[in-house]
C-alpha cells in the first residue's frame, strides 16, 4: 500500500468520523503508521478503524522526519483491543531498530504482549525468564524489554517507553524515574494506555488536563461516552467502545455488563471500564443513579413530617429534609439547601423553627458531631449516630431501591449522590459517608435522618 494512499484513506475515514475518538487530534499528513499496518498484516492482526487512527497519530512525523508527539495516550474502554494495537506498534519499532521498554502495575499485560511479539522473531535472541523478559534483534539493533514499575527502570535506555494502565499510578514517582531513560534518544516517545480513572489517578488526570488545555507535544485520544448521556444510553456505549461492529465485542455484551454492575450497585466500575468516564471514587455509591431516578415522582403535601438536618464541617452549607408517610403508604421526601460564608446558624434556626411549627414537624434528626449548633435550637431533636446511623443508612437505601420512597423536590440529594460511598464498619454493617474529603453531602445525610425518623412507628407524643 503506497504511503499516499494510506494518508488519503485515513483522512477520508477520519472525515467520516470512522474510528475517531470523542477527544483527539486531527491527523496530520505524514506518519510511520504504514510500517505498523504492515506488521499487523504479517502477524495476522486485522486492525479496527480506531486502532488505525491511533497508530497513525502515534507515529505521525514532523518536517524533520521525527515523531511529532513526545507523549501519546490512548484512553479507551476495556475489551476494545488496546493490547492488540500495541503488538504491531512494537514490532514496527523493533524493525526500525528502536529500544522499547514496557511496564505496567500488573506484569500480566506486558507479558502477554511480549510473548506475541517474540513469536514474530523466531530467530531472535529471546529471554523468557519471569522478570528478565527481553528480545534483542542482531540485525536492526532493536530491543524490547519488560521492566518493573518502580526500581526496574533504572539503568535502562529507550526510544519508546510504554506505560500500561496509567490510571493505576497515584503519584509521579515512576514517571520522574522513567523519563530519564529517554534522554539519550534522538527520537523519543512515551506511550500511555489506559481506561478512565478516578480522583486518585494522578498521572492520567494530569495527562487529560494538559491535553484539554492544548499542551503541545501530547497526542491524547479518548474514546468515551459523552458525560451528558445517561449511563444506559447506547449512543454512549458506542462512543466508548469503538470496536463494536468490527470485532467480538457486541452491544449485547455491554448490555449484559451494565445489568451485572447495576444489580451489584457497582455502576462506578461500569462507567470507568466500559464507558471510559471519570468517577469520583471506585467505592460503590450509596445509591445507584438508576434507582434514584426511578424514585422520582409526584409527592403529596407533607403531613406531620419529620425533619433531618446536616451542616458541612466548614459551616458553608446546610441541608434540611422533610420525610413523611403519604396516603399511598410511600415515604415522601423533599430537601432544601442553604449556603453562606459561613451560614448564620442562629438566623437559619429561627426561620426553621417557625417553619417546623407551621408544618407540624414531629421531630428533628441530626448528627451531634456536626449539627449540634443548629440542633440545639429545637426542643424535639434526636441525635442519630453510631449503630443507629448505620441502620438509618441501610433503611434509606432500601427505601429508594424498593420503590418505597418517592421524591419530587430533592435536587441537593441528586447532586450529592455521585459523591457518596458506602463504608463498611463490620462484616455486614455499613454507613454512608462522603467519597471525597473536599465535597460535602449534607443533602444526602439530611435525607437519611428524615427518612429514618419517618420510618418509625407513629409517635404518641405531641407534635413539635
């Protein structure tokens, strides 16, 4: 295949968006990708359109004939062929005489790639011993070595440094140690491969931020579901899984995975691994988005409701929830937010006290560790903490998931939900807590306390 034909064919494909990511650079005019395409044919690998796009970008060249990008990153959902794409790239590098280093937190992926590459060179000097994997070509001088993710990088020199599953790196220590291996190269490149991460994926998050800010020398390609799409929107599934329609991965397989993680309340895993979207935390959210949205409906006017309150640790946010039994037996819920710098708690308490009397609130639930300053203004206030809070957490989640709870005006809870997590306090007990230390979930916590009080048998005492 002539180089000019490769350029025209690829540019035509990209113009039609075939294989192109949701976030990524526009292909340039010249690339060494033809060598990788030939290597794939030699290895019996049929490249998907997204892999051809990625290889073209990765191996683009500048006016001097050198690689255009010092850093090349692919972020794509699992089971789409990230590993398979690396194999022809490495073979093309070896044929060119480049020194390739490959690492990952888990050695299984590099080892799998190593064995596939080794089979392409039956005449080469190959060392298979675990921890000493290396291929050396006497003709071109190329080499391919697997290295440990930490100290193993020292003493090596490379032209291509491949770092798999970059989402797992929670500090820049390895990057700082690894980049000097490229110092002696006249044409260096760092190749990153991963799916999406969370707030702890420090290196990947930095790559993405630099790409979105237009940092030169970085080719960042992200096949991911548009954040505006619902988690069960098939359009997003196709955006994040570009091999669908070309390989064994099917939309039905994604549907099965979605149902599996939904039923296990582990949709954060589905989002990162199969939608390639960032999540706050990999910890299971207290309530799945699907269950919370299904609980949305029409609520009656509150009748003798119970109140839950919660105040953020810095005093800048307070939430108030009402929960009550409706005529159909369901629990109604409404939640309001108050903000300030900080909030005037005395003024807020005065207003809430008057409202509580007007609405015939039966009791106020609070956390004595964070809400005492507000709760002390109410005569009928009950501390909910310790084991009782664990019971209240479970009760709230169960009410949502079983359809016992209905909400109409509870936007603070909707906004807090992605930032919640379940923290186990024993073999079976768990509580709801913030998934991040810098994000309060007062709306969610106030709702838990109100629903817990409203779930109890009717009070015989006088109302508030």
